[in-house]
C-alpha cells in the first residue's frame, strides 16, 4: 500500500477554501470572547488523569489545571514552583520542601503537604524517574501542613531533575483524596477536576471529543519571578482557553486563516510557506529539539519476545521513508540512529550497523526465520487521527510484510490506542504487538526522565522491555558526576540497547506551530503548551 498523505488539492476546493471561513465555524457568535483563545492541538485528550498515562494531550490538560513542586526554566534548570524554601542536608540524604504561601485548590481549600506526599507517591509509582527515586527513599512524609520531608537511603543526585521535568508524566500535585487513587486506575473526574494550577476545567462547557474549556483560576497566586519554561510566575492574562478538536487539517488551516481559531499546533508542513505569507499568521518553533518517533514492540508475547524478531524489524525500517511521508521538507526532519536524541550531549554512534548499512530486507527475512516466527498475524495499532502516526503505521506495515511478517493493521483513533496499549493480554485477546508514538527530543535525550527508557519488564512502560544490564547502566549514569562520565555510560547504554532492541525509532523532526499575529508571549517549552503568560491583543 502506498503511504497515504493528505491531498492538498481536494477537488479544486482545497487551497481556495483557506480564504473562507470553515463550515464548522460559520455563524458562531464570538461576542464576549475578546480574551478567549481557541486552540487546535495535535489530538484529543484521552483522559483527565495525567499520571495514569504518558499521552502528551493528558499532560497539556495537566499543565492547565495542576501545578508542580518544581519546574524547569527556559535554560532547563530546576526551579521551585509550589515550593518556597527548600534545602538538602550535608550528607545529601534528606530533602526538605516548604510550600509557599497562598496555595489553594480550585475549590478554595488550602494545599497541604499531605496532599503533596500522596501525589508524589502516586506519580512515583508510574513514572520512570519517580520509580527510581522511591526505590531509594527511606521515608517520605509531611512534617506539618506545609513541610514535605524526603529522606533517601542512598544519595541520588537527580531529585530536583525528576520533580521538575516536562517529560510525561509530569509530577503534578493533586488533592490527597484524589492522589490516593490506585496509580494503575484512572482518577474519577465525574464530579469535576480539582487542581491548584493557573486554570480550571469548565466541565459544564467541556464536550469530550469536541472541545475542552479552561477558565482562569481565581484562586491561583503566581510566583513573583518572570515566567520561564514551566517555572516562574504563571500569570494568566487570558479569560479562557478552548482546546477544539479539528481532526481534518485543511479545516484547521482554514479556520486559522479565517480567524476562527487562534492557534494550530501541527499545521501541515506543505502549507507552512502559505501560512508564513499571511500577515495575520505567525509560524514559530516552540520545541527546538522536536520529537522522536517511536515504534514500540510488545515483549510479553510472540513474536517480539524473541530478540531475533525484534532485530528483523530493526533491519526493515527505513527512517527516510517515514519522514518523507509527513515531513517532505528535509529541513524539518532527519533520520537518527542514536538511542538518545540526535543533537544532544548523549548522542552516540555505537552499534548502529543496522542504521548505517540498512535497511536490508534480506537480512530482516533471515533474522525473522531464525526467530522461528510461525506466521501468526501481527497486530499493529494505527492512530488514524494523528497524521505522522497514521502515515508511519502504513509504511511500517509495508516494511514488515516485505520482511515476512503477517501484519494486521488495526485503525483507531489515538485515544483508543492509549487505552489498548495498556492491555497485557495476548494480541488476539484484545492486546497488541506494535504501536506508533513519539516522545519529545528533550525527554528522549535523558536516560532517567523518560519512562520509555526503562527496561523493568511489566513494571515499566508499554511494551514492557526487560534487561538487567540496561537498568544497571541507567543507575550508573544517574550516579555519575561529570558530563564526560555520563557520555561514556550513555554509549554503553546504546551499545546494549540496540543489541536487544529496546525499541525502534522512525525519525526525528521539528513541528512548527502557527498562531494568529495577535497572540503574543507564547513560552517555548518542550513536551507541553503553556497558556499562562500569553496575551491576546
């Protein structure tokens, strides 16, 4: 099957339609919305629980309604956020965090240290860095209503990094009764969402699958510092942000140029020149390291519980084909064989013969034969409402068939992929073999902060790879004290990971966003889109 790409010249109406208001927006009264932003993001919000999943859209929601104890600034340095005074003991084993004054939940009640302890424990059960931190924790408790004490069994120098990261799941704070929900069950949002972040979710006007309405939180007290990254003063200058679902890209482009929406996260690369020539539109890169595309294989079931089958996929994938399907302008995309993001300090070139000499379908067929593959259908989940996932799934299906796999391409929207990828049952009993996703370049560059880098088996991230040496090396990396030492360990991690095929990549890209010219002061932050600090002129 030829990879499907959006036809930009649909029945002569295509580009001409850009000049007119889309049908979805016609006739809508916009009175009283002068300080409202309507934004089209890359997908739907699959759940209001940003701890239960690593889906970025859940993190976008989380960043609106929840806050974090610490946050990275624009230079990727951890800074206090909900925390005021903080410190660490001379032996580096005891961390003390005192909540700053004025913190309230959106229902008006005070945020307490007990809320934060429960939130830390729930986050730590799901997050890769959090799991490591809690495994080294002797005690985590609330000393009083405002003071959190973390006492470690041994030194671990990444505490502040883990608590402030933007890679999913972020360490969001929730009320104690919510945070005590089983980490592997979604929180109950039937009666609304209570957070301490800069916005509140307006459940009355939110229509899941269609639009999500966020209003300024009247109880939020921002920090005094200037906003930077997800740190500093989260001063809300808008009355409302509405995340609108528009799965069809042409409709979203038309709506943006007609002024019916204010922001479009993933405009088609082919249309960027047109948008750049529109004096009412601005195009900008908000995440300089972009995204890395992941192919996740399920280690729990045949055939990918066999390393030879995983290596067969490794030799079959042509990253250039994947990137060209969605990002035809090469300045926005590249092939990358490094286990850690290309263009970052941990990038390496070890054990990349499959990348430098591949793809090689003959070698892939030989490896598949050696694996003992019996021809049973491979369930490849395809997210049809996110273009790069849809395209890459189709290309991967063709590549795998060329290598000898019997592929069953199963189309569904991204929300259903998120639900099904957590199923550990056999593929023919509601489970899966492969799904396509992506991770931020900043997160992919970090051996600890990214959940997908864990190799802890069924305790880890979806796909559940398990490798003891990988975990030993990640621990060694975390304990290293110099950049040179960490780079040397990163090379060892890559050498080992590409040997057992931890997962695969299908490319690395930068996706510019587009917004109306009167939208100002958007903060460039990896992994999430922050709406504090933003003004609508």
